[in-house]
C-alpha cells in the first residue's frame, strides 16, 4: 500500500511499508529513528538534502515504527526515559517541513529484527532504492545486534557500489544534542533548554474529549486532551504557558497536567484553558506547544482559592515573551 501525506511541504511522499517503495530512481538516503527530529538529526537530514540537490537526485529517509525497544524489550519500555519525543504523525510532520522527498516507514517486527546489516544494506538501501550516497551519524548502528557500523560500510564501499558519508560527532553534537538529554529536560520542566536542543517548542498532539466541565463553573473552561500514542512522553506535572494550534488558528493558553488534587476523584488529566476562544472543538485533534513551566500542581482549600490562582497563572502566561 502506498500513501502520501502533506504537512506544509508539497513534495514529501510517505511510504508505510517496504513493498510499496520499489523505486525506479537512484537517490541519496539515510537511516535512523530520528525521534524528536532535533538539531542533531537535522544536521544529518540537511546534508542528505544538500547532497541530493548537488547530484540532482531525490532524498530518501528510512525510519522504523514502532521503536525497536518496544518490540525487543516490551517489559522494559514503560518508564519516561523510554518514552518518545514524537509520535509517528508528529515525526512525519517535522520531517516533511525539512523539504525531503521521500520517507519510508519500515514496520519493525521480531522477524525484521533478525535481518543482518549486510541484508538490510543490500536488499533495501541498494537493491530497492538504488542509493548512491548513504549519510549516517557518527554512532549509528543497524542490523541484528546493531552489528552494522560506519567502519563496515566504509570498508565495503566498492563491493556495495555506494559512497558512505559520516556526519562527525563534532558536526552533530556540538551542544551534546541527544534525545535522552531532551527527555531529561522535559521531565524536569526545563523547556528553555529542550527548545534549544529541539530547535522548537516541545509539542504534544491529542484529541479534545469531554471532561467534568468544572472549569466552566469558575470562569476558566478547559479542553481535556487525550493523547493517542501511549508511548508519547508527557511533560512534568504542573502548570504551563502554552501555544495551541487548532487547524490554522494559533492561540495562547495555560495548561495543567496532573491529578487535580483540589477536585476529588477527578483523575490524571491534561487540560488547557485557551484564551479568547469559545468554540466547540470536541473530537478535534489539536497541538500544544509547551512554552514555559509556571509552577507545580497545588491543592487548594476551596474553588475560590483555585480561581484566584488561575487568575495569577493567566497573568504569568501573558507575561511570557514571546508567547505568540
């Protein structure tokens, strides 16, 4: 099956399985998870795009879904340190904004995990898409037991019939950019640092669902967000200044993540109060950019105290520069 999705770029074609992507062209390609599509990843991807442009060839990115760790070690993949910075849909969007030509999403299964690096390179990178130049990061490994490496590829360039380009650690990692470091920043509410490493605000995407509608009774109606991807990293509990994308509309808001201790039995939720917005958006998917961590979640003695604090939170949100 072949599908194409467009997210701001009129060019990138998205292929959801290997069988659909039997290319009849040569290309410049790269392989990786690219979770977060952070600044380190972008250096690799921009190099792919630049080399492809120089050679007059299309650019191709191979990635995997789900992440191998969820297939190979499902019992060890529950903690926040193993959650993903981008859902598959978010990753597609970020990659498409870079102006790449093709994205091939390889379904990662136990059977696929047994492929050797030699098989992967020969069957996919060479035979299927006719790669002329393969760009990889300095620490990238692939194939069964991560046996494939830059050294292996470089020593077999002539046999394989492709040129291998390695992006050095210095080029990728000048600021020690890594998905793990970004996760740690988000887990402790350091959104300023996570933005520097990602090159953008951290974002979650989810559908608006009905809640208990308590916010309406105190003048702060909220949209309850249901995150579809159970493996998506949710930021630290607390109150945030956020930007909310609803279709083509961008709004300011304040958001709470937590167990709502002031309201008994409400349960853990993600709720956003969108400023100057009063439309029915139930069942609509929206995106939320986390701009600043304002405070931890607190328990108040009364709803009046909660309302007073929300008024202060709104003032603090509007004071964030630039919020929009």
